[in-house]
């Protein structure tokens, strides 16, 4: 492990009414890492991400980002600090064009030339978005909207990019494309925390992984090590 921990979650508990969805989770993400958080549906993965990004109240524990506690801060504050999430369900602005969606991603920025350059970079990563840049987001396929949501997040110039189930509901070809892009973004130096039900694909590209079950982290290790672990293979890879 490198010493520069960008995101550290300690003893995190999150409750919905009387039900504890997250029961005391610990994990960390170092600068430059791609860390995957895997687990079955209902394990508490997405709830954990929502707590980290200020979208869900924290019942107990702490969340540190760049060495300081961010517990209780709003998502809008965290985006300004470079902690950015692509939500499950994509959340594109359906009545805006692709270009307008990308411009919305840069709403905290005032460097007009830099914004234009970054839109060009997003179009280079996702040529399909460039072809359709004047199309309304709501008229695109799920996979195209996922590309747009990821591109919009990149417009914020994130230090840590949180991805919540990016492959959910997509065709196999589009899943391939999304994982390829996640890997490419990581290679460009962006630190990534990836929450994903597709355990095999998530662990293949991860430096390290955490396995969540029923609101707890039950295993952790290098991505390749977890991928080869018989318990992980039996539970998540159908072997």
C-alpha cells in the first residue's frame, strides 16, 4: 500500500429507519488505485457510496478524504473538492443535449478554454457522444447515457471518481466498452472506487478489492487474488 490514502472509511454505519444497511465498514483507497467493492444485490454497496458522497446520512463512523473528515458535507461541496460520483441509474439531464450535459459537469469551473478542451477529451474517449452531441440525452440508449454520465463526471476534473454499478442493465458489448473506458480513465491517473455486481469484470481491472455481504466487508485483497479465491468464485462467479 502506498502511504497517500485519499479516501478512508472507518466503522461506517448507515440505517434506513430501524434497518441497518451498513453495519461498520472499513476500507481505503490510495492515490492512483482502482479499488472494486463487490457483493450481491442488497449487500450495502450503493448505500456505502451514497454515505461517502453526502447523499445518505451516516449513523456512525467516519469518512476521511485527503486526510480530513468529510462526514456530513453535502455532495455539492465534495464535487468542488474532487470527490465525484457517477450514480446508479446514470441521472443524465434528459431534456438537455449531450454537449449541454457535459457543460453541466463543468458548472464549478470558470476556465472556458479548459472546459472546451475537456469536452474534446470526452469526445475522444466516447466517439459516439461526439457523433450525437446535439441529441437530447433522454433519447439515447442506456449504454450511451452511461457514457454521458461518465463523461459529465470527468468534466469536474475528479481526484477520486466513484462509479456505482456502471454496467447494470447494459448489453454485453456495451459492458465491454464501459469496463474498457474505466480501465483507460484509471491509466490516465484518476483514482477510482468501483461498485459493481459484475464481480469478475470488476476484479480483473482492480488493484485491490473488498467483498461486502449483508452490510459488512467480509474479505479484502488484491484484485487478482480475490478473483482466484474459491469462496469468491463460488459466491459471485458461479463456480
